[in-house]
């Protein structure tokens, strides 16, 4: 992940936002709001740690450039 940070950001944003938008549409279409609640839990558990790791990798890369 340290070598391809752009892909990590795309995957993180898809996990956080893309899934929520998709399941919001499913919830609106079906009227069953549990789809959205479960996707929120999955999105946060997948997306947030991935974003944190990519931020850490970016900081490490910036520190190596300064040295």
C-alpha cells in the first residue's frame, strides 16, 4: 500500500462513501432501512482503518523525501 497510495485512497473512499450511497438507494427502493444501517457499520469498519493506514504511509513518504 505504501507504493500505490492513489489506489488506497480510491478504495478507502469507495468503502466509506460508495457503499453508503449504494445501500441508501437500495433502502429507498425497498423501504427497508436496515440495509443502510448494516452498510454504515461495514463502511466504517472497512473505510476508516484503511484511511488511517494510507495517511500514515503518506506521512512516512513525505518524511523520506525531506531526509
